[in-house]
């Protein structure tokens, strides 16, 4: 399997790589596979948190509307004197939903919607998307301790506290596929991809 870094090195040495990169802006090729910086990671996380927040608001709206169907005659609802759940319950629901969302995204493809928009992918120390346990631990850590992302600013390796502890990285990856090129790219010759 050829990695993005091996592809760039082959091009720099004047060799024709075995695989052509899928359509990718020429400016992005130099960064493909490198660890992402603070701003792009913060924007991706912000997009994800806003999506989860909108889902929580949508849930509140649905529960409010259903309360009129279940108990239309009273001023109160299913939650005592109110037709909406208590704030503490909804905050807990938001945290749980955020952990679930990040776990599923990172464990299945290494991406969430925010990562996809910003061209990022979460990978483990082997360069693949994290397994379910690793994705879950990282999601819990990122949800409970979001300030760990600030470590990217001072880290020479662009790694957050979560990345250091869980042994993950967030890389630039604008190609919608697994980080290794061998999984999505078409061979330019009849030869097999190289092994890592």
C-alpha cells in the first residue's frame, strides 16, 4: 500500500508513482497526509458541536410537540410543570450524543462531517482509522476535556493531549477513502502497490 507521503517523495525524486492521486488541488498535495494544525481542527470540531447542538434543539422541539399530543389538556407536560426536559438532562443528552457521533464517525471512516468539510481524518498510530474502543476513548476524552486541543498550538508535532494519550493523529486528507492510496487510487501500470 502506498501512502501519501511515499507518493510525494516519489514525485519529488522524479519517479513516476505507481498510483495517481484522485482529483486534488495542486496546493493540497504538499499537505496531504501531514498532521493538521489548530485552526482547521478547531473549525472541524466546531462544525461537529454545532450539528450536535442543533440535534439537541430538534429533540427538544419534537418532545415539546409530542407533549401536546400525549397530554393536550393541561399546561404541564411529561416533565412536571414544563413541556420540555430539564436543562441538565438535555446537556447530558448532548454530551452523550456528541460522544456517540464522534465514536461512530472516527471508528467507521476516521471522519465526521466537520472533518470531511475541513479535509481531515483521524488515524491511529498505524495510519488507519481508530478501532471502536480507541474511537470511543478519544471521543470521551475530547468531549470531557476539549481544552486538550490547545496543546496543538505548542506541540511541535501538531498533536493534542488526546492524540498523545490515545496515540492518534489528525491528518490532512482531502481524498474520500482510507489513508493508504492503494485502497482508492487506480494503478497507472499493471504492477501491485508497494508494502509499507
